[in-house]
C-alpha cells in the first residue's frame, strides 16, 4: 500500500466537512502541537472548538496531553 501524504489544510478539510481552516485555527493548532497552551478569543461560530480538537485528531501524542477537556 502506498502512503498517502496530505497537507494539514487538506486534512482539516477532510475532518471538518470540506471547510478550510481560518488563520486563528491554523495558528492555534500549531501552538497546541508544540505542546504549548493557547487561548483563542474569537466570536461564536468561528471554529474555536475545531482548532482545539484538530491536533488530537492528528494523533500527535508525543507532546499532547492524554485527554482533552
């Protein structure tokens, strides 16, 4: 089987109904993947939850906590 390589943006689209990530979602996901904390301040419906959940969907367990609250 050939390995499938997709960009982070394409993977975001796959996970979240074809929608590309907003700038704040991309930046927050990068910070979380580095193991750092982040506070996202944005309007309702702007994708804060997706930004927080996305790194966990990637399965980067080496720097992420074992659970998401």
